[in-house]
C-alpha cells in the first residue's frame, strides 16, 4: 500500500481579524483571530500533486489582501517549477484556493462537478455568495475544461491508491476534502470544510457558508475519514505551524508523520 508525504505551504496571512470573522455566534466576537493561507503538496510514487494554488500578487492587490510569497516562489524549495505540476486537486474555486490556476498551465484539475455548477450557476447572482469567487479564476477552470484538462468527480472518488476525494459542501457547494494514507495513518486535508481546529472540534461553523447543515455534517465526515482527530488538517489555522515540524524553509511544514504533540486549540 502506498503512503504519501504531505507538506503545508504557507503563502500568506492576515492578522486584522476577530473571532466574529471565524465563528458564528461566538461570545468573544471582538477578540483578535489571525488566519493563515496555505497550499498543500502531496509527494510519492514519483508524483507531485498540488492541492489548491493560492493566489498571486495581482489578486492580492485587487482584494487588498497582500501575500508573503507568490505560489511559484513558495514551491521553489521543492525544486519544482510550474511545468512540473501536472495534477492539481481543486478543493473549491474561491479566490484563495484557485487564484493561481493560471500559473500551472500543464496541470489537470480534479474538481467536484457540483463546484463548477455552483460557480457558474444562478447562485452567483447573489453578491454575498459571489464575493469569494473571482471571475477570471472561474474562467480559467472553464478554459481548462475545454482543453480537456479537467477531471470531474461526483461525491467520493479514488484519485490513486492512498488518495481519495470527498465532497463535503457547506462553505461552497462543491467543496471537497482530501484523504491521504500517510505513515501516521489516514490524514485528511480538510481545506475549508474546517478553517480552524476549533470549527470541527467544537462544532462552531465558519460564517461564510452556503449550506449550514452540510457544514455541520461535514465536521462528522472529517472525523469519520481520519484515523484520529489529530490527523485532520484545517484549511487556515496558524496552529498548524506549531503542531507540525518545519521542513526545507520557514514557510513549509511536513504533516505526514503526524503532529509533534497533542492538539488542543
């Protein structure tokens, strides 16, 4: 059975946030609550599979949300260039997860069919639901579709031995988590099925949501998929950098051996 290496690659952060930006109905709503922005790299069997792409300087300027590293720069410690990335798992099409698709022109995209339908359908008539999408990123996914570089999945799917995809929804209609067999057991890259450890551990939903029940049910799904809760990796939590060892550079942390200590957010 194949086991895989997994790396969390931080490319940005935002400190000017409060808990009201991260949790619905939080009693301590005005307390500071920072967020990190990550991509993930899965390696093994001679393959490099990128999970999400981050966003570039142009998008950072347009949204007023600066990044610390361009996605291509962030991958350089792995000696990877854009042309070396031939597979990207797109967890969903929000700007901070799909804003770098155009940087990797050789890559096939693995997406949930529900996400493409959502991002190009009537829900985008609503400003609030449209806000986390950028038209150019969605158009890039559509162009990739028309060039034969999109593989759609519907629900659960096995990408290769030891890597499976699972549609969870909630935060975005076709949001998918990625389950990976590692030396520590089955690890789940939750992406935005749980932005922070506290979301899934305390059952506290993130405010940006298209279907609240799907989000809450998704917390149970994450626990079902992972060998233990400590092997669920949330999409944006700065605590990842304290629980997992640094590797290669200060913006990269290796996940597949498991956390360094008990996780208690």
